[in-house]
C-alpha cells in the first residue's frame, strides 16, 4: 500500500510534480478533476499528466520554459497546466479577456513554443495568429498530442528558484506584466493552506478562470492535498448552486460580486449547502455588509485573503471568528510582515493611513523580462536594506493589529491639496437604502485639480430623480473637502472577469 502523501506537506520544500504522482498512486479511483462533463480519477490524472509531460519533453521543452494555455477552464486545461510543471517547464495561462494584440504580446513575452488553445478561442481570434512553434487545439487534439499510454516523463527535480507558473496581470491597457512564481514560493504558500484547511476528502468548486491567481489560491491546495477540483468554465448562479449542492462540495473561492449575486438569487435558500466547510474571497474589496450576510446565510467558515499576485504580505481574515472586524481584511499571515509608509517612504505611527508594504516567504521571482518594473515595485527598508513589496494600497493598522484598507494608491483623489480616499465616500453612498452599489473616482477639475464623482447602481423601483437627494444626504455626513461633486446612475458596475471594479471605465464615462 502506498504511503499517504499528506505527510509530505510538512516538508520545508518538496516536489509538486512528485506529489501529483504520489496522490495518483495513493488515491487511485478517487475523483481528482471534474468540469461538468468529464471526470478523472487520481490515477487517470497522474497518468495523463505524465503522457503530456513526456511529449513536451520530446518536443524539446527546456527547463523553466513556458507552456502557454488559452481558453475556457476544463479538465484538459488543468491537465496541461499540471503537465507543463511536471515536464520541468512552467505554466503560462493567458487571460481570455485580453485583446488579440495583448495576447500576442503575452505569448511572445512568455517565450512559449507550445500554445494550447481551445476551439472557441481560436474561432474568436479568426485569422489572428499568436506566436508559437506548436499550436494544439486543447479540446480536439490533446489525445493525439500526448505520448502513448503508459509513457512516463523523464525525471524532474525542481529547485526552489525554478519557475512554476507565470500569471499575467489584469492590466486594462498595454501588455500585462508576467508575474513569475517559483516552486519554492508555491510550495510554502500552498502546502500551508493545504495542511491547514484541506484534506483528501475535499471537493472544491472553482468558478473563476484558471488563468487567475484567485483560482490558484484554491486549485493548487486542493491538488496538493489529494482532493478533487470541480471546475466551472463560466460562473452562473443557478448552476453553481446546483453543482455545489449536488456534488456536496466542501470548499470554494468566490469574488465579492459572485457572493453578491448568490445572496440576491431568489431561490438561494432552496439549496442544501451544509457540506461546505470553508469559503474564500479575494481579488476585490469585500464590503462589510456582504460579509455579514454571507456569514448568516451560507454554512461553513469564511476566509478573506488580501494580497497581491506579486507576493509581499498576505492578510488572512477568518471572518467567522471576528464578526466585530468586518470592515478590515484581517492580519498578516504567519511569517508575513507589514509596514505602513508615507509619501516620503518613511514609516508612520500605528493608526495612521499610508501606503502598505510587505514581505514574506511568498514573493514573486519578478516580472518576466522587466527587471526595471520589478525594482519599481519594491521598497527598501533603510534600517536594514531588506526588500519589501509595495502593495499598491492605502491602509491603516488598528490597535488590535487588523488591517483596514482605505483605497488604492493610484485611486487617491487630490482635490484642493487634500487627499480624498474614495472608499470613505463610497461607504456613505452605500449606506443609503436606495443604493445597491457605489463607486467614486477622481476626474479633472480646473478649480480643484481633481474632484470626486460618484456612480451608483440603484435598487429596483428607485428613479434617477432621487440621485440629487442621495448625493446631498451622503455629503451631509462627509467633511467639506470630501464631498461628491456629481452622481450618476448606471445599470451595472464595469468589472473584469474576476470581479475587479474597472474604475478606468467609470472615469471614461465622464471624461470623454
């Protein structure tokens, strides 16, 4: 009888590919991957990963070289992701929402010779060709691409500094930066989560794309722990509920907008979710009122994860344990450090708002091919010369060590010489019973340099004739320098595929 691989999770460093093989031998016929159509056992998953990896090696894949993947999340997508790592290369999932020009830039930047792309994306691109030496249609040609049945890939023993994956940032303009994660970083990050919150009986429903680090936060620890990843190609409220209840899922990762849609679904309470042990949330601000509703209505614990794909500090917030701190994102994870600095890059006293910087054992190797951009993202502590990641957020630490986010550094509005944090204005607008969602951006002003402009999604039955009253009510509770100068109603907030609010799009609505 094979040894239980769970013991390997306690090691300071180990091999993720070896762990996949070990779970294949130990778990055998237990489910490993499912996408609503195809289900694979652990034995089948491990065997297919070996066959795809063997073919990649036979094609000349070099150590650390990227394998590009583009398409909807499926079992085949997951297999290629795992096989790229097993072969000694690294997985480079490309953002499906990017423009053809951005995709071409990402594919070229990654250095991938192999591009696995599904038929739907290939059709969408038309005659636009992405750079690659070998293109494989993911949902049609994978069976014929892989090595013959029974083939085992050549051994690969990863070093801590070997790249495991490249995650391309979700920039709205230009070519997204490629964030390189090492085997060491992923081992420390994911074995900690796997050992603490997962097990071989875990079944995680993944409803965000596999190109996103949001999904990796639950997909990888599920696979590390020998559980089953239940993959959704596209989030749909009713289908998510049917699968989560029907499959008796134990874990999930949802972004705030997905939680909001679940809470608003009229038949939510008709589904039995009592199998759910732990729910996660990341990628976008998680409003306190929404956290409270999720706690009240969804079984299992709730953990909010704050951090950057680049690394730095990660804050872990077990929401169910601290219902009095719902306005925060929790506290730094074990082994993670956080500081708050001012505009002159000096540390500020506790309780003072400033730019967040962090360091941890889970830092990226850097941006692919962009050493200058990598250095720009660091803050060097003058006291000891240590390197810290600039998190891009403004925040403060309260007397109990909980971190409260105030806003993004790039979103701070400077009006008449005063710094205005949009989150404060958004919170006041959101308090109004007529408002479903609120967002505030800074727009150019001749008189003040910038001025705050608000956008709201109104609740059903509320007319735009009430906008002025909503604005004046919020302004009556704000300081004189904070007040919203104009308020617009929109049908839906613009968001990325993983739920990030696109303030650039909002700003464009009033600066055209």
